[in-house]
């Protein structure tokens, strides 16, 4: 069965896979550095770098179109792990006061925003894996065309 969420072929999936692994390694590394109280300027640079990598990962992942169910499930698991790891990093950063420092606050907040975008992407992949999504959508369109329901646009005041 094929899922109509993202297209994973050798060239399209490679950047996402590489960026995921780079992100996980960098996230774990920064988390350890923050916990150990490493050099503040080094941490600021690492957060900035991580935020840029995260933006690239989200861009590539959102451009994908169709995937076999097994590949999508694996990607979904990877993204869920990354989401949890980034959440842990944000919590440690908050505890260490990095949200109150001018050099790190913007990067940490950027990571928080991008992590929410990742959660949205995870949700869309989960919906794509739900076998009833397509039939539910087609059923809703049929009801709308038959006049059994009304669109929300027609209810505007």
C-alpha cells in the first residue's frame, strides 16, 4: 500500500535522512554541553547552527510527496525521537537560564518554534498512515456536493 503523504526516492529521501542524523547528533551533543555548563559562546554558536540545520530538515521534509508505508513509518519514528530529544534540550536550556541570555535566547526560541512545526509534520504523517483518511475525505466531499452539509465559508457573518 502506498501513502499519499511524501515522496521518498533515493534522491529525495537522502537529504532528510542525513539531516535527521546530523540533527540528532548535534542535539545530543549540545544537550550534554549545556548540562555540563560548557563555554557560553560555544553553546550560542552551536544553538545557532542547530537552528539552521533544523530549518533545512523541515524544508526538505515538507517538500516530499509520496512514500511507501514502511518508509513513512520509519521516518515518523525518527521524527518523534528528534522531537522528544529537542524538547529535552529546550527544557535543560530553560533550567540553565539560556532563555534569559541575549546570545542564546533567540536560537532556543527558534528551536522551540521549529519543534512545533516538526510536531505538525509528525501529525500530518500520522494522518497519512491512517487508512481511513482518504475515504473520510471522499465521503465528506460527497456529502458536501449532495447538500447534506454546508461549508464553513458559507457560515461567515
